[in-house]
C-alpha cells in the first residue's frame, strides 16, 4: 500500500512512515479486512467510507501536516485519517456526526493509544474552542464552504477539502493570508457528501 502511495506522488517519508504504522485493517469491518491494504476506499456502514489510503496521505501532504500542528479533521468516520494525523505527531481534533461511527472510532483510537480529541457533532460548525488550526482536512464533499472553517483557520493555514457534489468534485486547498484565501485545485476526487 505504501509503495503504491509513493508511486502516485506522496514521497514525504514522514507521511509514508505514519501510513506504515497505522493498522488500516483495524478501521474496516471484519469482512473487509482482507482488502484493508488495497489502495481503495471501503464501506464502513451508515452510507460512509474509509478513504483511499493515497488520498489520506495526499491530503496530509497538501495540508502540510507535521509534528505539533493543530489540525481539525471534519468527518471522523472510521477514525483512520485522524489516526494517521496523530501518528504524524499533530494535535488532532476530529468531529463526526454519525453516533455509531463516532463511538466505534473513539473505542478504537483509545485502544491504539492515539491521542485524538473526538466530538460528536456537526462538522460544518468546526470546533471553535480549539481554533485557530494550522490545517483543516475535510473528508466529505460540499459545494459550499462553511464560514466556520474559514474563520477557524489560522493565518498561513491550509484548508483541504473535496469541493462540489455528486460526480463533479475536485480536491482543493485554500491557504489563508490575512483575510484572503488562495484557492488551488488538485484534481478530481469522489467523496461521500457532507451531512
């Protein structure tokens, strides 16, 4: 899996090492564990998926996530992306709206002793109490960026998200400089919609 991620263009050895250390098979349903190391998204129930490993690594790279960075993870899902961010040494705050997914991710991240702050709630509101964030990574597509995410991003920080809906989604970054946000597109993606 990690070799494939590097072939696709993520060559940051710190990110690749974090991907090696997080046991992706623990984050998927038992019957899908034989496919956990494939570079593909997998269903995790409740009409949600665990993201393709390459996309998890790519988003961390685009967000410039490093040790000590304050990161907001919107859409905890299985908890895999939050786990990778924590393995990178980031301080991670993660929000999930689906209660059973939140509860499972909370149990698993505790078992794996990964220090992630979790909250059950609406990710569109962000988590203002711990802002500003160096990076905000969003694991669900939205055609409109909530003001809360822009407000909670620090000056110099990067918001990474799939923008759009249905089969018209693009992974974008918005880098904040004062009150200006520089938007860049990074190619087509396919994510579940933000709920």
